[in-house]
């Protein structure tokens, strides 16, 4: 990172840190300073690093971003919010240009002891619950360190033991301001035997370049069940960097759904550590991109104790001159006997210029395990296409049906009805002849 760039961020941090949530708390100021020192040491990742070999973020590093929006309160997005989250039974927190908008948010009645609110409110009302989560961050790269230094509004969900929230909770992040860099920090702390479903939805409502750099921390206690869904629909000129860090305790269950559709460049890292016996993790994802979009998914499932189970299913559809990256790493530690894990990554290339770099990995240090993995890259099956054509189906519709069939499996793994319906609409909008197919499906 050049001296000019470093000086720019140093000056920005000195100015912005005074206005961030919790600036009055000594421990939080100290945590932010420590994170910024780590950012100074790490800098932005480069393609010389193995984990960033195929994703070049030089454009992000060189750009002069601003870190606060003076216009959020004046942006009228109520109709957009209602269109994106129409179900009145679904709880929602809305963030516009990095700031929580209480007037657009709503929450169902919560069980006793549960907390759902913005990070700003959580720092004010339950700071001690967040302190350990924030102070114990160990940034993996410069983006995570920068988030720790500039963490702004996000959401916090706290569930006491035996607490269940039946209603899905949607966390909607809208951005419409060019040149804005937003650093949401989110936390889900689910105590023993608690249950919840959380949807993070990222939407760009103006086609301008901006940066969203998000970190989500999830802790699933003994026998807790957390379902976490990400839907990335950023503007086509936007940059989206996200990290999801998960810690799982005994017999906990974590399910992740990640859908990447927008952005000029997006990268999502999902890292779950199965820290105790009999934990279960399922990672499901779909990236569907075209033009010159770049989409990167890095996942890591770390089996540390015996009798753990994990399943990972990622699919990609790439058109135009788009570029996809998938790196899925499953680690089975020496003590993690009787681990059962399966990983698969399947990719469909719709044009000659589309590219995919896929690297499924297994690191096995135990001897009593059941582990499989694999990856495929290909084009539409000409035999299947011929079969549909022989039944009188137009070629464009036949191709669309095959693309839809390939992508649909990832969508139908989501058991949140409202999310599943929206994802189907988004996919049909990208598939040729999608409007015609809508009537058939």
C-alpha cells in the first residue's frame, strides 16, 4: 500500500472515528485503534497472496472514498423497502447508506430476554455483550481490519437460552451514494438451544461505484440452530466485500445460504469452526453473473471435534466476460474422528469468454472419517438441449429451461418462503425468455 493511500486512510480514520457509534467508550476506541494499526500493517490484499490470487482489488485501494453520508435521512426509499420486504409478518431492520432507519424498520414481539436492534443501540444498551466479540477480532486481511477500525451501524441479535424467534428477520442494507465506503458490523449471539433465521439483503438503488465492507460474527451455543442467508444485489458498479465468522458449540446447527448476483466485484468469505462434538454445518451458495462481473467465494469449514457433519453445495452460472472464483476448504483435525463431510462445486459457462477458477480442498488429519469433494465446469448439455428441441420447444426457451434447472436447486434449499420467491424472480429476470418461463413455473 502506497504512502499516499496510507496517509489518506490515516487522516480519514482520525476524523471519522470521533463520530462512529460508541466513540465515547474507552474500550471501543482502543479496539478501533488496534484494528487500524493492523490495517496499516496488512494493507489491502494483493494478488501475490494465495487467497487473493484471482481477485485484484487495486481499484478499491486507489479510490478516494468518503466514510459517512450526510444524506441518509433525506432519502425517500419507503416504497423500495416495501417492495423488497412486502411481508408484514417478517421483521426487518433497514439501513440506508450505512445508517439505521428506525422509521422504515419493524420488529415482531420478541421473547423475553431477546434483543434485536442496530449496533448503535446495542452499544448503548448492552455494551458488555459486544465487548468480547469486538475485542477478540483477529483480522484475516486488510478489509477485515478496516472494518474493525471503522465499524459503523449494523445489526445485533442476542438470544438467551431456549429462545426461539419463529419469524424470519430481514436486515436490509440499501446504498445509493457514489463514492461512499460503508463498514457494517453485525453480530448474532445465539445461546444454548435457541433458534433463529436471519436474512442479510444488500441492494444498490443507484448504479454508482461505492464500497460495502461487511463483517458478521455468529456464535451458536450448545444445540442452537442458526439459519443465515445473504442475498447480494449490489449496483453493477459497486464493490462488495464480506466476511462471515462462525463459532459452533456442541450439537449446534448452522445453515448458510449465500447468493451473489450484483456488483462489479464481490468477494464473500464464510468461515465456520465446529468447536465441539456433534456439530452440523451446511453451506449452500449460488453466483449468477454476466458482462464483466467478478465474483469470489472463499469458504472454510473447520472440524475440530468428533462426530461433526458438514455439507457444502455451491453452483455458479457465468455469462459474458464474467469471472468466478470458488475456493472451499474443509479441514478435519486430528481429534475430529467420525467426521462426515461432503463438498461440491458445479459451474455452468454460458459464453466462451466466461471464466471460473475453482479449488475445492480437503485437509484430513484424522483416520476414521467419511470425506468427499468434487467440482465440475461445463456448458449446457447438447443432448438435453436436443431432447427438448425434439419435443417442439424453441431453442432459446430450451436453453433457458436448462439454466433455470441448474440454478434452481440452490434456491430451493432455502426454506424461507419470502426469500425463495424473491430469488426465483431475480433468477428468472436474468434467464433469457424468463418472462415466458414465469408463466410456466
